[in-house]
C-alpha cells in the first residue's frame, strides 16, 4: 500500500481535527483544506494549503463551489494501477490525493426544526462533501476516506505502526462506512423535503434504514439468525444495558411491550410481561407497591417474565423484584442502592431507557412493509358514553380507566379483569372473545367478584358479558360498534351491570 502523503480535510464537525491534522503533518503528509477547517488548522500553527491554491480558483457562490474541480476529482479518482489514469493526471498537472477527511453539513439539525423554511433546508444540503466522499470511496484501493472523528485514533495508530500506510482491509471498511453515511444523508434529505408538500402522518416513501446495533445469538428460535437495528437514543433499541446476560430477540420484544405499557400511566406503574402480553400490571402511589400489586395478579406467570417501570428503580422495588426470577427490566434509571441489590442477580438484564415515542410503527410482511401511526389514543371519561341504565360508580370508573389502558397492550381478542390500579385476570389472543373472557377469569388468582372488564373491541354477542358477570364482574368498558350492541346492552341491563362505550378500538395483532 502507498504511503499517505497528501491529505484533503474539510469537516463540519471539528472534533479532534486539529490533533488529527497535527499527527498527519508530523508523519510528513501534505495537508490541503477549505474554509473554516483550513483556518482552524492554520491557527494551530500547522502548515496547510488552501484548496483554492490547488485548483487555481477561489471559493465561489457563497462557498457553494470549493472542491468541485478536476484537480480535486482527478486526484481522488485516478487509479494508481492504471497507467492511462496516471499519465492523464500528470499531463494536466494533477497530483494524487491519498486521504480525504470529510463530514457533511448538518442537514438533520436544520430538518429537525418544525418551522424550517425550504430555503434553509436547501442551503444545508451538502454537495461537495458527498462528491468527495463517494469519489474517494469508489477508489478505496488507493484513497483512504474518513467520515467520522471516531475513526481518527485507530487510523493514526495504524499509520504509526506501518510507516504511514493503511491496509486494504481498513480502506475497505472506511469506504463502506462512507456509503452508509451518504445513503442515510440522502434519505434524510428526501424524507424531510417530502414533508414540505405532504405533511400527512405517514411518508410517501418509507425509508427503512438503521445501523446494526447488536448481533443476537438467535431469533425467536435457535435456528433463526437475528440482530438489533436502530439509532442510539430513546426507546428500547437505544437503551443502555447496565448488567446481565446478552439480550435475546425475545427479551427485546418483551422489554418493548413492558416499557410501552408501563408508560401509559401517570402514577408509579409496573408492567410484568410474558410473551408480549401483560400477566400483571398495577399503578399505585409508590413503585414498590405497584410491583407487589402487579406480581400479586399472576405470580405463577410472572416467574421468568420481563418488567417495565415508568419511574427510576428504587431500593424497595429492587428488593421486592429480587425475590422472583426475572429475565429483564426496563426502567428510566436506577438508584445506586437498587443497582447494589440487583447486582447479586448477575444474569438479570437491566436496561436504562430514555423515554421517547415513535410516531410511526412499522412491521414487515412478505414482500413489503406495513406502517401506521402509533396508537396514542387516551380515554376521555367525558366523551365515553354510558349505555346501560346503571352508570358506573366512581370506584368502577377508576377501575375501568385502568383496565382500558392495560387492554390496549393485550393481544386481540383482549379481555382484562381489573380493580382500581390492578389487573386481576387477562385473557389474550383467543380466536373467540368469549374464550378470552373465560380464560381471563380462569387465570385469576385474586377474587374476580367486584372487578370490571375491559375489552379491546366490541362484544359480538351477549355471551361474553354473561360469562364475565357469572365470574363476578360488575362493569364493562368496550368500544361498541357491533350490529348486536343493543342485545349486549340489554343483557348488561338484565344482569344489573354498567357498560360504557368508548368509540375507540384497540386491536393489537
């Protein structure tokens, strides 16, 4: 590999660039730079040549034209192994460039502003940067291309250990990173500009691009390969693992379900998830009490479950959780005392999660993707309609509101028996709603008498209500909308129970 002897630097992110340039210069590399990057390097006492001195043209058009010139493009694209290429650049007085250090205008910063004007967005679209990056990456055998300050130290270490050369493997790795970066950049531009003319909730073109964050041992089953993709930041995909065994595919799916359910509530809440369905959920005045109530709802199913909290884990809650085998926990923080308690559970996976909501939910199907806006609907008691002769008592109303939030996170057909702040029985994912009613009652460890029932969709027949009342339920909340609504309400009146229609369905497939 040829020695890195001529380097072009032009960066928006100035992190570490002076030290990187100084080290390259100390190795004997000639430095070429543009605008603010050149000034910064020169002010640090490092010799650097302006691009305009190389091209013979000044920066033009408010900086729009700097590097788009044959003396730059030719120096990047000339293949050293091709005699014709080398004769051509020599004829035209073009010197090869061995390394390009470039990162792009911060388009995404401008795009993040809801009130950004089109003119501002256009001005933040980099032209010369992607051109240089792609040119260098296309000719990666001869040109090293650096797009991130995170790579500076490793590159300098390799150069120092190999007489100023970089291996072909390193150049290939850097080139692939460039093409990922420019693809993400173009996707961000396209997605944001589309919103100028179409501000609908779903994009016209769905760009599904995310870096691989983690390779997983396997998928849902050992014969399936799996990995986690996403962006560092909010949510389960961007969470920091504080301790425990490596995460599995199923852990992540359940952690997301637990996290989403726990964050439905304003008071301290705990969700215990088994195979994406809540087996216990509670909302109380303290997190410790919420956990005890959630666990009490189905202690058998809670064994080996996954937990979501909507408050930082405290010592009391940690001590309660430590009494049971739990696979993983998602929480928005942990006190030092809680971490000390849970440290004894070395395999327990602890995830520190930054709250955040994805506005669009995407699922894959054979041959394509389905996208929908997130189900963020909240129950407004004032808009719900009491359909029976008897209205719910205040205690029943509180229980109905709680049960409705839980039912939203249960696989359809979903039935939740609940008291105020505590789930008592859950019937999930049955082909018949009346079967979910029966299973929810059968699974209950606590008494069903005096509970309320939340149903994610309408009761198609009176039999579901009849079975729930037989088990001890006293009030119901459901969307309504069945052709037999009158029969179902009549059954509720005959049985002396209350029923509320929300007009909102919460199917979860």
